[in-house]
C-alpha cells in the first residue's frame, strides 16, 4: 500500500508532524556513485519556504542515507532515506482535531481507519513526498547518467494563466529561473501575480504540470495491465491534489478524427520516428522512442483562509478559516515530485537488478 | 504483466486471431450464484457486429466457465472464462505483416519483442478485452448483489458532439436504448450522424465515457501508492485507445480557486455528505461515500480507410489504406469495458477472500 | 493465490473433475521455438496410468497451447496451456460428498470456503499439477537450451527403502529406466516391491525426491526475503503431499560442527569452487555456482483402502475404505512436478522479460 | 526483495555496521495499543551479549517507532522501527575485505553485486533480523491479544543433544528460564556444555527450533501457491543459517505407511479435531484448527576460530581463523526470530487492513 514499483521499489513512511519522513528504495543496482547534491537539489526544489509564494514552514530537508551505501557507492541493498521533521507546530492544529475540512482527507481517513493523526494532515500531508523525492531523485540521476534519459517537468498552467509553446523540452536552468517553474518569463510574471492575488484573497489556485521524458528507447513497457502509460497514470494520480492525467493529445484527441491525429512513421535518416506525437511516445502501452509527454492536473490547495462551512465528527456544522501555514498554490513545488514519480516508473521498467 | 489486481486478480490471455481469448479470475469469493445471463449481456454490449456502427466481424462471444464453479456456484477456486475466436479472417492482414501502421502498436511491439503476431493486431487488439469483460462482469454482478454498488458508464462525447447534463446517474435501460450508449435521444442522434459521416469519409472518431460508481461506502482505498483514484486511473489507462483520465472536476479544477471547488461537508439527515462533488467521491485516495465520477478519454480509432503514409520494417515508405473490418468509433463498445475495469478495481479493495 | 512467480508467472486453474485443467504462463521471452515433445514428455512422466504402480485413471494429458505462440515461436504474450479432463468418474465420489477424509483437504477446504467440489478432491487434487508441468516444462526447456541449466530430480527413498550414492547427478535416461525413477537398479527393485506390498495391503507409502540443478551461475538470488533457497522451499511446499524441504546438508547439519561442514573455497583451475557442498549451492540466499541440491519429503498417499474411522460434516463418526482409483505411492509421478517447480523458480530469477 | 508479505508487509533495511537497521511494517490495523515492552522483550531475547554463550558484541537494541503511531496507538499508516548500530568494530573486519569466508555469503554477494560491504557481513549479517523482530513482535502481540493465537518457539536440538517430548507446548517462562531456550533443565544443561565445549574448541554448533502456533482457526490459507505451509517454509528459509524446514511429521513421514500417519477426524465434544497431528495443523495448505507444528534446522555458525583454508578475490589461497566476536551457536538467539517470521506469516493471512 505504501510501496511503489515491482523491480525498483520505493516504500514510504512518515507523517507531517511525526519524528521523521522517509523512504526505503529497494532493487537499486549496486555500484552507482551517489551524487547527494543532485538528491538535495531536488529536495530543495520541493521544500517549503523556498520562495515568497510557498508556505512559511521551514524545513531544511537534509536527507541522510542510512543503509545500502558503502564507500560512496550503492551496494544493491535497500537504501533508507531519512528526513527528520523539525519545524512542525502541532499546536496550530489542535482546533482541527475533530473537524472534517472541505476537500481534505480528514473524513475519508476517519472512515477508513477509525482514527487519525490530525496534526498537519498526518499521513495525508504532502510532507511525505519529501521521502519520495529523496529516493526518486537517485533513480532520476541513474537514468540520466546510465541511460541518457532525461525526466523533466514544468508548469504550464496556474489558475487561468496558460503557457503554451510549440517546443516541449526546456533546459532545467530556464525552468528554475522561474519561481513558479514555468520556462517563460511572461507567463511566469502572470502566474506569480495570480498566486499573489489568490494569497491576498486568502484563496488558492491549482494548475497543470507538463512532464517530458526524453531518451526512452522504443520497446519499454508491457501489455496489457502493465502498460507504461497506465503505470505513469497510477504514479501521477498518487501525488497529492492530482485529479487528472493525460498522455500525448489526451482529452483533446476525443474530438479529433483519426486522419488528423494518427502519428505516421517516417524514416529519419535511419531511425524510425513519427511525424507528429499525439500518442505521447507510447503506443499499445509500449514506448516508441519519441518523447513521452504527459499533463498532470492539480486542483487548488484545499486549505484556504476564506471562511468555509463544514461539519465536525459529531456532525455539527462549524465555520472554518485556515490560519496555519500553507501554500496558496502547490504546483511549483510539485514539479520535482512529478519528476520523481516518472523516474520511479521508468526505472521500474528499465532497471532490473534481479 | 497480464494480471490486474491484488485480491481479486484477473489474468488475461489471447490474441485477435488465436484459438481463444480468455481470463482467469482468482480470489473471487465462494458460494456466489453465477448469473451467466448478466455476464453474457455485458459481453453482448461489447461484441462486434452488434449494430450498424460497429465492425462487421461477427463473434457470438459465448463464454464458457471451465473451472471454479460447482453446482452453479463459485467455489473460491480460480474461474477460467474462455471465448473461442471464430470469425477471424487472418488473410486480410497478410499485407500488413511488415508494415508499422500509424498510431497502432505494431512498431512498439516489434521493438519490445523482436517479433509479433500481426494478425488483427495480435495481443494489442481490443479483442482481448472480451476476456476482461467476462471476468469483470461477474465482479460487477457481485458488487451489485452483495454490496449494492452500481457501476455504470455511458458516452458523453463522440467527436465534437458533447452530451452535458446536470444529472450524472442514468438507468442502464436509458443508456442501452441508444446504440451509441448516450442516455439522451438528441445527443444520440447527433452522435450517430457523426459516426456515419466519419465512416463515409473512411475516417474515425474518438470520444469520452463517463463512469459513475454509486454505493461505495466511505473509507475504501489506501494511501499513499494504493489510492483508489490511482488504481482507477491505472485500470482505465489499460484500456485500448484511452489517452486521458480525470476524476471529479479533473482538469477543469486547475483553473478554479479553492473557494469555488472545495467540497463542504454537510449533515444530511444524519449522514455526512458533501454539498458539491468536485472531488469525485475520493479524497486522499479514499472514498468519501459520494458517487465516484470519472471521465475516460478515447482517441479516434487508429485504423482508417483514408490513405496514410508510413514505413515498413525495412524503413521503406509505404502508403496504406485500411480495407479490413474495423469500427469507425469504438467508444460505444467500450462502455462495458470501462464498467468491467471499474468493477475489478472496486472489487479488489472491497472483497477479500484471504 | 494461484499464481507463482514475479517475472515468470504461472497462473493455475482447474479441478480434478472439471472441464479442464491448465495454466497461463506470463513473462516468457519472445522468440523461443516451442518443443512440444519436451513438454509432452514431462506430462507423460506425470500422467496417471503410466505404469502398473500408478492409479488406473487414464488421461492422455495432451496439452494445447492456445495463445502466445505464432509460427511455432513464443511472442512474449501469455501462453495458455490447456488439458481437457476426460476419464473422470465423478460418481465414484458421491459417497464422499459429506465425509472429511483423514489427512485430505476436505475439512480445511470446507472451513475455508464453506463449500467444495468434492469430486476427486476438486481443486486440492494433484490433477491440477498437470497444468503446472505443462507451463514449467517450457521454462525447463528454455533454461537448458538458453542457459545450459539442467534441472533434474529422482527418487531416493520410498517407504523404508533408501538409495544413497556419492554421485548426485544422473542422466535422465538412467532415471527413466526405472518406473519408480530411482537411478539404481537394485534400489528400484526394492522400491517396486515395497509399493506392490503396500498396494496389496491397501496401504500407501511416501518417499523423498532429490533435486539437483546444475549450471546455475554464481550470483543468482536476492536477500533478504527473496532468497533463492526460500523460493525453492516455497515452491516445493506447494506440491501436494510435500511435508519437508532441505537444502544441501539440511537437517543433518544441525548435529555437525562448523569445522566439519563449512565449505572452503578453492581455486579450481581459474574457477572458484567449494571443496564440499554442504551449502547445497546457495549461500546467503544467492547461488555460488555449485550444484543446487535439495531434498523434498512426501508423506504417504492419504487415500488408502484400509478401513479408517473419521467424521462427516454432521460430525458423525463414519468408517471409510477407499475404492476409487488412486496411487499407492505418488512419489515417482512427482518427479517431473519437482523439476517443474524448480524450473519456474530458477526462471523467475534468471529470465527477465521486462 | 526486502519485503515480506502481501497484506502485512515488512520491509527490511540496514547492515551490520551501518548507521542503523530497521523495518517498515505496512498494513497493520489502526487503533492497536502499542506494547513497547513486549517488542523490547523479543528484541532482548534476540540481542547479542544477553548471556555468556553469545557474541560479546553489545547492542542495547532499543527500538524507536518513528511513524504510524499517534497517542500510543497505531494509525494504519506504515510504522518505521529503527535501531541504531552502536557497538560495531568495523576495523576488526579489515583483513576480511577481500576474503571469501567458507560457508558465508561473501563470494555469492560479490558475484551478485560486484561489490559488498564486508564489515561484519554487511547486509548478510543476522544483525538485520533485529529490525524483523521489532516489526514482527508487534504482529505477534496483535495475534495474541486480538485473535488468541500463541506463537511459540523453543530449541529441541543443539549439536548432538536432542530434547524430545510428548508435549509440544510450553510456557514462555519455562522456555526463557533456559539460556539455550530449551524447556527442559536436563537437556538445557547438556546443550550449554555442548556449546561451551564448541567454544573452547573454537568451533561452532547448529541445532533445531520447534515452532508451535496454537489458536489458529480452521480455514486459514489459500491453495495452490499461497499455501500456509509454503509461506511458513519461505519465511523460515529466509532466516540466516536455516537449511531445512518440515511441518508435522515432516521427513519422518516419508518412511511411514498411510495407515500409520493419516490423521483421523473425531468429534471432540462438538468440535472437530484430529486424533493425531502428523499433518502439523495444515492440510491442502489450509489450517485445520490443530496446532501448527514445524521444525526449523540451523547449520552451525560459519564463523569459527579453527583455522580454515579458503581463497580471496584474487583466487589466492589463504588461511583464516576468526578472531572477531561471534556466537558459537546462534540457535538460542534465533528463537524470537522464528516466532517473528511465523507471526508475520499468520498475520499476513489473518489480518486484512484493505
């Protein structure tokens, strides 16, 4: 339930306000030199407090690797990534103990388990994705260095601001120049303003992240229930606040004719390519060598300052207006999470340490 | 790879033009009285040749249960559902043996396996979903009879024709009155015309199916990598031609503010409900007791009569215009497949025969 | 529950007196030329009626491959092996419908499922191993042809007759010369006499099968819960009537000193070998390149003609003396089953069709 | 690979001389009050330095629960059990860096991974079982308190000293009175002397542990590849130094006649029991309500002070005599490990937190 993958397996643990969050990465090949700076950079891109647009909870998110490493290299044994929780103000949450916040997982967790750690959302908090990113970053690094596969994500929409572009691949530097992680200065400015406005209104915004995976060779994936596209959907839908997933042309294909969106194969100087890429790099659940391109939809942050009506565990109506620390828009911080999940999926198919 | 589920497991086998297609359903509870007519009805809704809008391949799709059944009831042993292939004209496909058809899985399969059964798409054909529907229908029947859970799907879009409605639940009879499985006479008429036009143009159309699951109690699902929403996404993306999935408000939430789409809890005469259902019945990966509502996007059928350029396995350019039997739009026939996959997912969480 | 393996997966179905027994083999590599004669030979070594010492139930056990094969080669798709049941006299079992036979699975199945197919033992019958052998034989053939791994088993004990030998490897021909599958004429004669005596006494015998797998390279297996030795134990304990498993020196090591049974490494002309093989070819759960050697203990057949007291489902005492067809000793017929399970386990580690 | 179980899942990490060892227990039910004293007691029974007969490595083995617990109770979220390594003298192992010790996993790990953490055996060390025991103890406690299932193990053999008894169940107090964990004063004395003699001779001894699980209701287990007996075998063979497993009469049944060892059912005052228990409480892979009884065979400790010849990674012959800290006989310390593994297996079938 808390393990992702079959060959490369990430097992997650931890809660928002517990002692630690972390993950065990199992199945990772032996002999890989650990680049802790890459892992840390991905964690830094995810961590709270990184810009004026994010929550003020301040976690340094320094990761410790407690096993599976010897003399700077992996040994093939499971690797435990641990991040201690430091800046957790559990008292901020006391008044929420018995309240079912709108569009949070309070009620569904209560029904599922009969009990819950309400502090900061407990297990349902996006805090736990720090452990995912730690483990996934190492797989991402491995894919890049050993397989020349580049997993990259960026923001294409925040609220009603859309960034559309003919190009789909961007340098990480141009993405990270933008504090909303949109590789376009003009859209970035508008997105920042949109987030600032939402924040001022004590409201929140959602958005869309585009995922582009380049360098995956043709022939990766398995029919019929282990399709690469299905595994990507599963992984993305596992991320907090994600409500939609599409690959290639996605929903837009539903209103097109076959003749408009079929991807013809062409001989591109001895390589087989497709002229268009409405398939998003995957056909019949198996990669065709083109870029794998997906969109991941995030709903607006459920925690808002605007007063809302809801009920408590006694079914009594209560008014609620959030005062704790929270992000008006989580989408920029979710970029490394999307990359992590994609890397874990691709790694699960490509790497077999059996 | 060809098995779906953990507790209720469906293992699929077969190809378009092989001896048989089928599935083994494992983990199904003992003592359930088999209603073969329900299974057959779902198969009939999926089978080719059921209306003038579908392929002319004529398969009766009569299923045989070869194990796991004793005196009309399940025994807890695995159930083998077998459907013999009858009307397969393999010769129709000889000219395609070495051709990589646009947006089909020919090339990706060839890269994956080095070989492929090209006849009728082989393993990548939607023919194999007949086995899924046979096994899934029994789970669907079980969920309805033993858990009062109703899994229902219908068509909301074909090509540019959209059916929008405030109501989300429809009677199966009103859905099946329509040969495109849209529970609205006016939209049905427009959709039929759209398909007929596409067929006349030797072209194809895609569409969208809405899935509504009612009666799922609150508390079904598991964080963090076993979310009910993630499993639904995985299952739907496993269906041939599906390119997008969204739950509740889905992609439309990305442009909304939290205050607009948060689902407030209310006391509804002693039950907890939400005022709106932008969450689509799932919060934090766990059901909240509201209807589970998803949209599944299908691309247009890849096989079209319009002449297309592509390449063969020698990388030579070839012109291709399909003459075999195929559907101008598979979406109406996919309705029972969507239901099947949903039933298998819900059953996997709810039923534990351990 | 009815699937074995992670990479190479065998899913079993069928009952003793149902329509068919069979298996789906998933994950098998593409492009392997099918040698149906090898599969059939293994089935023939398992089938009833093969000698005067076995049950008189007569099944030809001809297997049909219904999927995953194209032009004589595997395609990478799941392969369905089907064997129809023919000579099943269900009426013979009517009087047993409500009786819990001693040391059979009647009572435990009834408690597990609330119902059971009593005919011929239903799902608990060794008849279902025919499907395992069909699928496993193909893996065994693959391991031999593509990896030069030889999986071989033979009988070392029936009742009180032991065959002990310094050599552990024998040619299959010398094993199959013996109708009890013991590669020694003298022991064979004594074993035959023991079985004939047991049969005359309306009684039954157990025995031990030795499994020798040669050619497995060093480095196969995974700590800590995926040890090759643990997987072999699991697979062997899955065979009907098996009650014990040991590897290398096994139980005898418990009374030895470390200095007596440690396996020293030696340089054998540039290869690393061990001087002795008390480890049975596996250390720390991983192969060390020496022969993998295991013993598998079978209890005597539970069905006997001798009158026994037991109870029925109303808890009433009943006297029972078997009159149906049964083997006085199943051990010789279990030899190909032991090989099958071993091949499936080794294949699961070695072959990765991911 | 480092995860055991399907419903109750234990994921293990850590090495002998790393920062920590630990485990994540996933799938554990919510709302269970944690009895840390029980967990600690099981850890104390396993820890080194507990008696004069064990290694002098001194680890307090205090466990920290870092997640999944709130206000003293489980929440249903994964529970991380962590034990820091303290008394690890890695320098003691420098001279072993390139040596393949006889009957250790040095060579097989080197072949498997190309590298290894040689310090104290690294990942292959029994040190990692501390994490298993921490997690497993909680399941054992749960089974006892919520299901009245008692998992108990004790030593029946060390070297050539056997303890045989008509009774199979003993109080934990009578087992723990004995520093070799044999519930018989006379046998205990002989076993202690045998271990002391082996220690004086710089040699080592193996032994046998009997496992008795009482209170398991009839009907637990699943055919055909998920047999309770097969899962127990797998779990026990996962323990370091285990080379054999048998259930009920085990290997001794192979030389018996059916009429001698069939377990007749009897009406025992309204309950169904068997007169004898040669089946060891499991028939057809499913419990029959009788005590589940198994024997687990341990080889002698591979590390001995006696000088041995072996080779190094350059294939050069070297003489080796262990000087580090080690146990002359690990069997007494393995008793809580056997209990842990049994509890995890039974819990995996019985508890379903789905």
